[in-house]
C-alpha cells in the first residue's frame, strides 16, 4: 500500500516550507523515522522523517520548491513489487 508523505506543521506559525534536499532517492529504501529530506521553514532547517518504511516511489516536490503545510511531498510503497506496479 502506498503512503503519501505530507509536509507537517512543526510550529504554530508555520505556513510553508522549502524542500532543500532529498536524502533518499527515488527507488531507495527508507526505514520509518529515517530522514527522508531536509526542509527549511522560518529560516530553520529540519529533517523530514519517513512516516513508514519502504521504497521511495516518487518525489512530488523538487528541491528549492516552497509549498504550503499539508502538501504531498513524496510517495513510499511497501517494496520492489509494489514499486513496479506503481510505475505502470
């Protein structure tokens, strides 16, 4: 089952953030809680943890892009078999 990673709201005044860098490439394995990307909001850089383990199927936001809280950032699938189905 695919899981969509969304930009969380880390602070009361946080409205948007910029993806600085993807730390796990498309096709790369990730564990739950592992840093998936670095994100900058309100001049503070944070690591975005993966909510689930699996394989990164897609980055929906490119580095340097600023998006509002709640935006879908990436898709993680359970494994290689689901990754193949996801791409088709």
